[in-house]
C-alpha cells in the first residue's frame, strides 16, 4: 500500500475532510511511506487528494498535535523524528497514566470485557503484519482501560501510543519482542480477570518500562548511524 491507495480510500468515502486526510497521512507515516525527517509538500498532497490546501493544512495541524509532524514557518511540514530522550519521557508519562487507568478500570471489569481482551490476544497470536500487530496491541490496552470511563485520560494515552507506533512496529517484528510482549499481555489479562489490582499494576508498569528501555536503546542506535 502507498499514498495513492490511502488517498483513494479517502476519495471513495466522498468526504474529503481534514480528519480523513489526517487519517490517511497518519497511516502513511506509521507504515513508513513517509520517513522521519521527510518533507510533506502541501500542494502535492492536496493534488493527490483532490482538495485545496486548506484541509491539508488542517490535517497537518492535527498530526502536529499528535507529535507525528513538525511545522516550520519557512520549511513547511516534515515528519517528526522521535529522539531517545523524547521516547523516555513518553514512556514515563505512559506508565503514570496507564497505571491510573488500570486502577480505575479493574473494579468495573465484566466478564464480557475479559472475553473481548482475550479475543484480541488470540488474533494477535495469529497476526504477522507489523501494522496489524500494532493495531491489536493498542486495542488490547484500550479494552483494559475502557471501563475506567475516563475518555480524556484514554485519549491522552492513545496519543502517546501514536507517538511511538511506527517504532513499536519495528519492535514487534524485528527485535524479538513480540513473543515476550504477548506473554506479558496474557499475564496482565489473568490479573485483571482475578481483579488483582496490585499485581496488574506491577505487571503493566514492568511491561511499559521494558518496552520503553528497548525502544530507547533502538533510537540511540539509529541516532549514532545518522
């Protein structure tokens, strides 16, 4: 899949809105169609989507808020580069927010919530595509936090996941992390099913911290090669 395919998907919906364009550009960045540091020319994107530059500009502002794009006064938009230091901060914030979401969610868990999370893990066992693995990873965590009934908190957590998504895809497929991650997911789900908040929080924090450490090391290696 390339940007032409993503643009075609938007045009088929006959709604060329900033949100739809942002969705397509976001996916292009996460899939690596647009590489970090690459310029995003508004006029070319507008032509691709058959729209004016105004919705493209609004879409890029959305992606800037998500940390995927950096807007410069004279250089225009470029795909953001995530540094090891930024990744460390993101993981620290994730740990704090997701632990809070977990603490709020567990007392309200229903059997249907556990079953939904289990189905996601079963699908993850069968998945091999990096994009699908990342999508299922987020769906699993989001399912565990949903019963907290804190939409703003969940929105903040989702944005942090998006910030790291393109690098998480590398982790899940190229760094022998997927097997360990999945094992930790099953342990976390078991603690949630037992409504063992203390164990769930401990497992979740270790899960986020371990992934963060590996991501930081990976970004440091990339920085050394630049």
